[in-house]
């Protein structure tokens, strides 16, 4: 009896050590490009650049006044996915129960070109055109 228990335990351990996931094919693994890595300096430069925009300064002042000078505008920076060349950044208010997105941006990590994303129209507008439209 002890012999069957040891054999079944060994079979269980060996079968659980399978590294191949059924939803991933080996062809997808070969063709998948590694995610582009950007460092903390890139993130800091993006945030510093966005904090200088007039509508971000205005939103920051609004959040500051509404929260009695306790909070400020915050940014969520997504990592680059394969096939994407721009970093997705959300600017908004990070409340206790949820994140309120005010603006969405796409930033090129090489040139730091900024595009403002309009989720309703599903359009990425260059920053210069967006600022002209706001006047």
C-alpha cells in the first residue's frame, strides 16, 4: 500500500511540473517580441513634461483646492506592449475608492512627442493641435 502511495505522489509531482501552458503555443513564444523597457528617468521626464502643461496645472490646482491641499494630480504610466511605440499615461485624481481619469496621453519614449487621447472619438491628437483647439 505504501508503495502505491509513493508512486502516485511521484506521478502527481512530475505531472505538475509541466512548464507548457495550454493557452500558449510555442510559435507565439518564438514570434513574441520582448517588451521595451524604459527606466525611472524616462518616467520622471514624462511626468515633469506633463506637469508643465497649462491644463494639467489647472487640473492640479483644482484637485488641490477640492481636497483641502492634501492631494495633487497623479499619473499612471503603463509599460509598453509589443507592437506599440508610445507609452500610455493617464493623468487624474487618485481617490480612496477609485481613480478619476482627467486626461490620457501617449508619449514617444525616444522623442517625447506627446499626443492627447480622446476616448470618445478614439483619436490621438498631437499636443500642439490640442492646445490650439483649447484657445
